[in-house]
C-alpha cells in the first residue's frame, strides 16, 4: 500500500487575488484593469474580491508594499559592490525586480497623481535608490575600480537612478506593442543595465572599462 501523500493546502484567496492582479496590471496596465476583470479572471464574485480588498487602491498599495520590501532587501547588496562584475549583477537584479512589478513604472505618473500613498512612498524609493547607487560608486572607488571626483558622484548617481526609473517607459515608447511583453524582457533588461553602467565609463579604470565592455558583448551574444 503506497503512503498517502498529504494534499497541499489551497492558496489563500487574498494571495491569489494579488498574484492575478499583478499579472493583469503588468499585461494591460493598471488603468485598463477593473476589479470586475480581476474577479472574472479569478472566477470569484466581486463581493469576494471586495471582502479582501475593498478598493482598487488597496490592491495597488499591497503590490507596492511587496515591491518596496523586495527592493529594500536588494538595495542592501550595493554595499558589497567592488568591481564592474559586481555592479553588472547588482543592476541586472534591480531591473529584474522592476520588471516583475513593471506596471508601477509603466503607469508611474498616472499612479502617483491618483494615489497619495504611492506619491509619498515613491519619494522614499527614489531616495533609497540614490543612496544605493552612491554606495556602488563609493565601493568601486575604494576598490580603485574607478576614480570620480566627489563633486561629480552625486549627479552621476542621479543620472543612473533616472535611467533605472524610466528605462521601461523609454522601451515602451520605442515599441508600444512589444516592449513590455514577457518575450521582450531579456533584451530590455540587458539594454537597461548596459545604459546605466555606461554612465560610469569615463571614470572606470581601463581594465575595468574593458571588462565591462566584454561583459556587455558576451551577454548580447547569448
């Protein structure tokens, strides 16, 4: 007699709602997804959805909370960057997280104009990104992988954060029909990471600069 395999506990409805909402927001954009569509996709009643999330903003805020928590954890890795390979990995991981919650960046200005909580919290997101990128520059400088005047470090860090924050918007403008589809993710993330790191080129040690170019070329061929 074969041993009985215990059945997996069904996922909680609230968790399923967030997963499906994130998928729909990412696919169609938050303004184009109604709570009626979400409940239909889940095959639950609107009342069941409202029981867990009484307003659409609560869905948005819950997803943003998850993104912010994951981002805070990831940004801690900035302190460990010592060379361009570390930096390449760090910025790729940042872009992968941004891609996972790309609806926030696709519709960022619209979301901020409608949601006071996001308006406030996204300012902290920008500040924390800025601090993390500055930590990357400091780490590269201490390891003598780059040389940058302290007066230049702040604007360079700001430029890197701008590219990080608006890269997916740029990709969307370039190709609205395909840019934010899953099959486009790899190329979009690669281009974003490469352009962020290209801002460091004038300051990198020659060996580090050559290594960065080699990394970018090898990933492009894959």
